[in-house]
């Protein structure tokens, strides 16, 4: 059974905007604004010559969340994806009941006046779930279900998926089910590209290497945990900026007692 139309993730097509521009896809920033600026200096970034696509998770955990949000909101040619962290913040500013523990640093650094400003809410609501920047290249926060066409993805899967089990339909069962990208992409998108030629760039889950399969590139280098801010430069490859410090302990990397 197909989900209701409102659950399908919209795809923002940037192919026309990206023609003649240098495209860089940047992984989860989590308020690490200094590392972002170092990365932009490294690629000699300018808004007139570049398109930046951010995988989401701009907020929470890091030291300069408001600065990161202001950059994403107000800078020309910068596009950020909807993520699980931004989706939770959206629910919060809409007045819905959420557990705010993970949002504490964002609320503290940004302040209620900033977060509840109508222009900020409008921007947050407008974040795309999937970005298409080239004929076969897409950006999404967490990933996609490999058994569905790119234009028939569910919103929750785009921001939460980690693993995939075709039988149970579970999207987060680490240690038992394969990662979603370990499957082949099973659909072609009409005439635009053939099956298996699609490329997905994503964040959400820290990975120690970028290309985790022939069709998936992991851009969350764990910068907020002392790892790297990782980016993919179209036609050039991966660039990484080392974190200045570990701003928070990575629970997934913490040794077991």
C-alpha cells in the first residue's frame, strides 16, 4: 500500500541553477561554524561561482549554531536539506510537544525570539527533503529506501533511515540488518538515468570513509565529535577539515564498560 501523498518527499531540482557553477555538497555541520569557514576558504568559495548543498543537521551539539543557521538562511546559492534535527526544531517552534533535551544548545544559543521569528519558521518549513543537482546526483539527509524510486520516497525515511530490511520494513536496526546503501538501487527514473547509475550523497550517520558503496557517499565525518567536516566537490572529490576539538562525546564511538 502506498503512503498518502503528503508523506512523499518532494525533490528540489537545482540542475538549471547548477549549470556553469561549482557544486559542493557539505555534510552535517552541527554548529561547527569555524570548520565550515575553513572549508569554504579551502575551496575558494564565492556565492556567485558556487552552489552549496548542505545535508542538514546544521543545529544542536556544536558551539556556533546561530551563526551556522544565519549563513544557511541568508547566503545566496546555499541550500540545506530537511533533517531529523531540523524537523524536531520545526515541531518545537510550531508549539508541538517534543522532548527538548537534544535541542537545549540550539535554544540557548539562538534564543526564543530568533527561533520564533516568522521568517525563520518560513525558512525551516521550506527545507527540501531531497535535492537533485545533476541528472543522476541527489542529496538527502539520511538516505533512501532502495526498493522505491527516488520520487516515491517517504519523508520519514529521508531523515531517519539507517538500515533496511525488505521483509520487516524496519529502517533502523543496526547490527542486524544491512545498511540501506548495501542494496542496489532497484529503479531507473524513466529516461533520465539507467538503473544503478544514481548517486546519493547523505549525512546523518557518521562514517569513517566517504564512498560506502558504488552509489552512496557518506558526508557526515563526525566533526562535532572531533572528526572531520567532510564535503564532496563535483568532478574533484572529497575534502575534509579536521575539527578544532571534540565539542561533544560520540556515544556510538564510546567504548563499552
